[in-house]
């Protein structure tokens, strides 16, 4: 960036008033100068439309509302999300870091004002050696002093303003990080809740099949007692029943682990959460369509993309801050104070009289000429960090699109899967009923019943899993937008 030429005759001092006017004029002339590059949003590859655009489950004309969980119409879920947002400890920790970044911004802004501001006062009892030639008034005396000092580095090249620019971007990035953690927390709470409801559905299915399989076992035992079949039918029935019963403790364990994880998200010790989970049953039902908008919306709505952009902006300003060390620094330094003693006719009480006043004011210039190699390499270091953050930003945009596409596909394909599995469950129930009747009548062997039982349990379990994937697809795709 071209900068206006500045020439200060340091060897020829100005009177204070003239120098102040001249320095102010120079500062005003250079006020528009900012050393280092100005940040611009980096380019990133964005798809023109989603791959699922045009399918019945995707709505590209609308974007999902920020309170997206309300579309699941589950009051228990809404209450849990509210509690998590109020009580989660990780979110509080990130919030404190936002306050820290804001305080750092205040420190950076303070650098525009006199950086050195100091008041001092002292009173000393002194003894001068008798052997000192100029000691003609006695060797013991009191001395009192009061003074003030101020030093101001004039931001002629915009170095300090680049520091403020960097701190401001860091502060905004911390806010974006808070939003990102909030979005993740909301999604985690909703996902765990859906998982809990899915496990509860699977538990109900397992218990229902246990009842059915016990009935089949009773039939096999009765036929064995009547001498119609061998003990093999009884053993096979007990084998299938035991396997189904064994799935219940495993599902109970999964539910307990899920409620423990949800408790921690709520900022509380692990708990069954029976009171908080009461009031709703079954897997939440997602709407028929998914409002996804267009890919360009991601740049405005995703907090992690905003954070990546702001991190790059903060680092870009650091390049200018480092370049400022290549240029001379101009300071205005002033001292004012009073000094009094009790030597001779003097008195400490005259500390604030006109005769004890002393002051000095003038410019200073420092220039790290001999450190140019180190400073230049520091500029290169800051630029390399900036280039890495640009690549990270572009990668964040790509990953965001991947997450949206994955969520959309999960939502749409899970709906198709549920439709097929519902037909599968209906067919498996029909086969089970027929197999049991045929076994009672002696038309079919017990192996047919066992196969029917296993097929029915598997189909019902797969259906419950697929039904849970639909709201999870909604959650994942929606989170990818915020």
C-alpha cells in the first residue's frame, strides 16, 4: 500500500505548541493509512443445488426455522432442549471465553490512547557523604516529589488499528463458536432423545415377541407331552425365546447409557430421567418434507463457517500488525512534576508552589533497523498462518455441504426404507400366524414356526430403527444449516 511521505526534522526542536500542531497534522494525513492487506472473504466452492433437489421430500423454496425441533411436535423434547441450553456446563465454559475475548478487545482498543500513564509521589530522607566536595549545606535532608508521566505511540501506520481489527475478529469468532456449540448441543440432545425413544420402541417389540414365543413354547411342550413331536421342538423354542429375552438387558443397557449422556448434557449427574421423559411415547414423527433452501445459505447461517472466516480475518490483521514493526514508531512523551527539599531556606511545604515545577515534552522515534531479518520472517510466519486458515475455511464450506447432503439422503432414504419395512412386518406377521396354525394342526414342523418368529422380530426391529432414522435425518440435515 502506498503511504504519504513524512519528513520530521528531529534535530531541530519545535516549541511544544508548534510541534503538537505539526504532529497532529501528520497524524491526520496518515489516518487513512493501514499497513498490511485488507481482508476479503475467500472464495469457496459451492454447489448450485442439492443432489436431492426435485425429490418429494426436499423443499428448496424455504429454509428450516431456527426452532426446528418444534416441527417434531414433541413437548418433552422441547423441554429437554430448553433445559440443556440453560444448564449445560460446556456451553457456559464457551460463554465465559466470549467474555474473555471481549475483554481482550477492550485492551486492544486501549492501545490507541496514551499507553503509558503514571502518577508517582515520594518522600525520602537523604544523607550525603561529608567527603563530597559540593556538600556545603549539611549531609542530611528531606526530599519530596510529585509527578506524572505519559507516553503515546501515534498510530501513524495503522499498526495498532490492525491489532484492534484482529481482536475484534477474534471476539466475533468466539461468538460464532458459542453459536456452534449451542447448535451442536441442541442436536446432541435431540439425537439422544430420539435414540431413547427408538430403544424404548425396540424394548416393547422384544417384550411382545417374548410373549408370542412363550406361547409357541407352550404349544411345543404340549405336543411333546402328547407324544406328537420330539423334545427337539421344545429345545428349539427355548433357544429362540432365550435369544430374544437376552436382547432386553442389552437394550436396557443402551437406554441407561443414553439417559446418562442426556443427563450430562442437561448439566446434572446421571439419572434415569423418568420424570423428564414422562408425557410422550414413541419415536417423534418428522414432517413429510425437509426445508433445505439453497447451498449459498450455508455461508450466512453456519456458525462454524463464520468462525472459520473470522479466524482468517483476525490472522490477516496480524500480518499488518507484524509489518508495522518494519516502520519507525513515533511517540509523544511528557513529564510534569514538582520537587522540594528542606535544604537551607527551602521547605517541603512548598512542594506544590510554582518554583518547584518542572516539565518536559517532546517526540521520540524508534526504528528496529537491525532486526529487519527477524521482523520480515515474522511477517512471513503470520502470512503462512493466514494462508492455512484460508484453506481451512474452504474445507469447512465443503464439509458443511457434505453434512447437508448426508442428512438429506438419510431423511429421504429412511422414509423409503420405512415404507418397505412396514410391508415386510405385515407379511412376517401373516406368515407367523399361518405357521403357528399349521404347526398346531400338524401340517408344518416347528422349524417353520421358528423361522417365522425370527423373521418377524427382525423385521419389527429393523422398522423401529428406520423410523428413528427419519427424525435423525431431519436433525442432521437441519444442524448442517446452523
